[in-house]
């Protein structure tokens, strides 16, 4: 695996991806953030050695390199999921390539179901912690010291410093921002009422099918991480409605404007450090 990561990083470097400071992973319905990027390099995943194909129709499967507010960024427009049949290593592969290219900070977005009944569809949730109920994680197997240490600490998986920055930006821009715990499930089916009750009882505020493998790989690699969920549906086990994927995409799209504002300002702040 380590040689494939190095090969992919070398390929991207040869094509002009030089010293990206920040990596960004965009989730379902959130691809228009890329309009903020002054693009220098654009490649589809199938052009990049080692990158699997993105099979979800809402994920374009493009890698972009350029600048936002003068800060160099490497953006994944679309990600991989366990339910697509990919291994945890494959899901984490692009994050590890980012590490090889020099990325220090990772920004992640996703769409998630809201289990906290005090919040609303369309709200943004700053992830403070996660619950991983996927089978396995991307660190199982031989450890490669070029990527990180054998036993990485996860006490600050979602950087407190970056979360404080996001909260200050949200307050200054009057953006409604929740903060809570993200639970990751296998998918692709959504949860039953009993499963929602269980996830809520063990501490989850929102549930989705992504993000956690990338976060684990990023922390292993020594990156600082911040992640935000767009809460696209209400998961009330006592009044559970049938899911409407088109509605989820629509809600994600409406919330994308404020999420883009948050990420854009955060990137500027990080670049000024």
C-alpha cells in the first residue's frame, strides 16, 4: 500500500500539485464549493493511480488543486464509502496521498441524519467527536511509519482549535451552528427506529455513512481535522418518515451556501497563521 500511495503522490506532483496546505473532502450534495477554487489542476479519479472510482451518482469523482483566498488547497469532489464495497484502506487512500504531498489540515463535509430532536433539517453540525460502528478501520494491518505512529491518540480527533475558529466565524456571520457527535453506520440502507434509538442512547446526535475512516487516517498522519455535517433529515424513531433522497440532496444544496462561507473563511484564517 505504501508504494501505491507514493506513486499516486508522485503522479500528482508531476502534474502540478505542489505543496497543498489544506485538504478538503466534500460530501453528498456539497460539490459546488469547488466554484470558490482558482483551479490549477483538475483530474478525474480514474486518471490518478491508486484512486478507486467514485460510484455514487451525487459524487462527481474529481480532484482539484488550486487556491482559495490565496491558500493552496487540494479538494476531493466526491468520496468513497464502505457500502460501495471499498476497503477501509481504499477509503483512506486519498487522505494518505494528501499527507505525502504535504497537507497539514483536513476539512470534511457530509450529509447526515439528525437524531437530536432539538435541531432542524438544514442545520449545520460541527462534529465534536464520533462513534465508529463500522467493521474495522484503516489502521488495521501493518503500520507504515511514513504515514504515522502505530498507536495514534484520538482524544482530540476533531481539533478543538479549529472548532473554536469555526464557531467564531459562525457567530460573526450569524450562521446557525450546532455541535455534536457523529455516528457512522455501514449503509446503504438507512436505520430502523430501534437503531436510531440505540445510536442516540450511546451518544450520537447525527448519523451518516462516511467521514470517520478519513478522520482516523488523517489523525494517524498527524493532520488537524475539522468536519461539518449538513443535517438533511429528521430521525425521530417515534415519528419516522420514509426517506426521500431527492429532498436530502435539495436540503444539502440549500445549506451549502453557508457551509461554503464557513470553510472559505476558515481557509483564509488558517492561511494567515
